[in-house]
């Protein structure tokens, strides 16, 4: 099998029709084996409000009580996931939408309630890649929702960046894998300019200087973990730059 590309898009991409359509057109043109991982938090929050369910966040992370778990399962595993499948099918790209519970693809542990009880939130424990490989070998694109399971019959709300990172690391045990985070920035920025290449030492300095902050930090942490676990390449780039060579920030050892 050729290089597998694991591509993660955020909820903002999935929820904006024009941005999504442009991205999927580029994604369809991307040659070789590929997996798409998506988010969808804004849409889940909106549906929860419509249903009269209050959304509680701590440090930007969703508290997932039982009612909220129902909402995110509907939105992530249903509305957004199947919408992506349908749009790719319309482009002639055969795809299948999955959660971590399907085919026991991704098993997670319910997060420790200490010091903060996030409820039905999962931390990825392991990825069973057998069926992902079967789909890829048949030219089918797996589309993974940010949902996993605990093996006890419970779904778990799970960070999509984490899913992408763990899937990439598992597949990298046997294949060449590129991990690409696509969102609404051109890459890692310093004084408004994209850093083409970033190593861990420079990253640590940028964190200390508070140049790299907030949501970029977990992406970069996951990216360097992937690089240190045999993933060939990790790139952070703008969603519109998917097929532009050398765009974005490439993480290096």
C-alpha cells in the first residue's frame, strides 16, 4: 500500500457549506489511500440549545452528561458523518462512515473524574486497524466521527485530534503514514508568518514565550507524539491548502 494520509478537519470546516464543499473537492483529488477524521462541536452545541439542553464547558472541553452524549452521538455519528459520506459519494469517492464502536475500531477508557468529571468522555486506549486496512485496500475512504466506545456498551465523546493521532500511529507500525491537521489557519504563525518547519526545541520556546497558545498546543503535542512514534510526516495547514505542496507547518524531529 502507498503512503496513507490521515486527515483531520475541525467542526468549523464540517459546518460551513462552502468551505466543506471546497475541501471535499480537494480531498477527492488527493491521490492514494486516505482516512478522514472530523469534529463538530459547534453544531452539537446548537442542537443541544434547540433541545433545551445546557452545554457546560471547562477549559474549552465539553462536559458530556447522559443527555449531551445523546446529542453528540446524533450529531457526530449521524448528521455530520453521513453528510460527509453522501457528499463524497456524489464526487465519485466511495466512503464509509464509522465511529470507534463500529468493528471495535477504537476502544477508549472513560476519563478519570478527578480532578474534573467530564462525564462520558473517552481517552483513546487502542486502535484496531484491521478493518481500516481492509477498506483502504478496497479503495474505500473511512470517515471517522469523534466517538469511541468503552467495550461495556457505552459510547464516549472523544477528541478528534486524538483519534487522528492514534490512528496514524497505529497504521505507522506497518505503513508509511502522513498526518495532516486542516483548520482555519495557515499553520504555526510567528509574527503573522508561517513557520515552514518546527522542531520540539523551538516549539518549547514558542510555548514559553506564549507565541503558541490555546488550541494549537494539543495539536502540536499530538503531532510530535506521532513523529516520535514512526509517523512519517505531520503537517498543520489551512483547509484550503490541502493539495498545495509545502504549504503549512511541517513538524520535524
